[in-house]
C-alpha cells in the first residue's frame, strides 16, 4: 500500500539508502533537509567532502520531494516541513554528526521529540526510527539521548519500529586505504576484543523501508546485523591483507593508552572546553574499541552472536574487495567525527 512518508535525515548515509528503498516500494516520500545540506558531512570529513546543492541532492534522492528547513526549529519543521499536510508515517535517520553531548541531545533527542509531536498532529500513526545497537549499554551521551527518545516514542502509543543496527560498512572501511599504502592495520588489544555483524547501507535501507508494511516489525525494538558470522577487527585486517596479497601486519594499541588519553583530555577539558569535546570523542573511540556491536545478554554478561539477527545479502568482505578493485568509492569521507582511524 502506498503511504505518505515524512523523512528526516534523508541526506545521511543510511537516510539516502532508505529513501531510495521507500521510493522503489512506491511510497510517496517527502524529505526535510537543511538548506546547506551535507554541510555537516563536509565539516565532519575535515573538508574532504563538499556540501550538496539542490541539483546534486535531487540526483542522490531521485523520486523524493525535497523541502528545505531547520529540524531543530519547531516553527520551521511545521511550516517548511509538514506544511499543514497529512502524512501516514514518520521515518527518521536523523542523527548528530558529532556525537558530542550538546549536539546529541539537540538532534537525537529534542529534534525528534518535536518532530514526533508535529507528526502526530499531521495524522501520522507510525514511526520508523534508526537507532543503534549500542544504546543497549548506554555509557555515552549520544546513546543516552537516543535511548531517551526511544522511550518517548514507545510511550507515545504510536505504532513504532525502533531499528538498532550493528556496524556500518563505512565505519569498518577506514583502514583500507592506509593498508593499501603499506601501513599496518591498527587494532585495540590483540584485535579480538570485539566483534560485529556488519550491515551494508543498501541492506539496512531496505530493512528500514520494509518496517513500514511488515507487521511483524511493528511495536518492536529490532536489533539487526548483516549476513554471515560476526567478525573481529583482527579477522577484518587478515582478510584485507589476503585480498591485497600481503603478509598481515598489525599495530596493537593498548586500551590502557586510550584510558590515559581520555583521563588527560578530561582534566584539560575542565579548563579548555574544546578539549572536553575531544575527551568525549576519545570515550566514543574507546567504547567501540572494547564493546561488541552484537546483542548484549545481560543475564549471562556477554555479547551473543546467535541472538543478533541477520538481514540482507552484502558482505563486508565483498565491499573490501570492491574497494581494493577500485569499484567502490572509499567511504573515508563519509565516516564523520565518530571515526576512530
Ligand atoms: N556508523 C555505524 O557503524 C553505526 C552503527 C549503528 C548505528 N549507527 C547509528 O546510525 C545513525 C547514523 O546514521 P548515518 O551514518 O546514516 O548518519 P549520517 O550519515 O551522519 O547522517 C546524519 C543525518 O542527520 C542529519 N543531521 C545531523 N545534524 C543535523 C542538524 N543539526 N540539522 C539537520 N540535520 C542534521 C544530517 O544532515 P546533513 O547531511 O545536512 O548533515 C544527515 O541527514 C546514528 O544514529 C548512529 O548512532 C551507526
């Protein structure tokens, strides 16, 4: 059934894939994007990526209607976004690009609270939310902000699908170029501290779009990974070296070193605010260096690969092969501020 779907975060990595999947399913898709769209992407890539103009955006989001406004401003959200029209579904891939506490609470929580309120007044009866598997163990500000909004959504009574994916390909491809240049693959500890079931943008976009009509995904929190077994960073590195026909070479970073850096930045951050932000980024890095992106079994006190559902067809190793062959664009410029390497 064709639905009118209001989309937030359409310009992000998963947002773009999800909009394409929604359009392919025949839905009527309206996206609210910021006037300087991709500006956050450009800034977080250290200038390596350009902001997109309207033509470029239309090329990247074919078949969707684009509206320009400010998601953080309720008046703009109402006038420029919902515009007094009726919608069936709110779908959000909106997320803070930095993960810094203030940004996370403004975007992952507050902007969503406002959008949910306006959506309900626009006739919306269902919301599909891109969240993250790591909110199951919320130690960081952005995780707490996401979790707080998940609670608001569940409490709203609206039909909802809260999708908590494991790691994205872009977050696991940052070292392809440096290894190709002859540098070692950097791991924390021995490279076996964590594991994840990587999911591709296309597969996750398809899963999110499918939440609209698939009743088995309604009123549920849905952890989701990609196909195949869970992979450790060491296995990712070994496979990359094999693809390049080279002997594996790893650089092992002790977690204690990260702790020392976090401690020093935390102290300095009490005096220099910019260093407090860097301390939070270092904490984010440490989290991903030590916590697996798999379903957490609280009773057993361990991550559970078998309990982490798989979806889709694309594998990380096929993506690595395409990057090595030069058939896929390196996602270095897409990783944003959360990137560790
Ligand atoms: N990376 C991973 O491995 C991973 C794994 C699991 C879950 N996740 C979760 O997935 C989500 C990120 O997905 P993604 O990689 O697709 O995100 P992304 O590429 O960083 O896109 C973020 C989207 O939010 C928009 N946005 C951010 N700040 C905004 C602001 N102030 N005003 C208006 N729009 C704003 C961006 O718009 P612009 O384009 O205009 O900046 C963009 O559309 C996060 O919730 C993350 O926690 C990530």
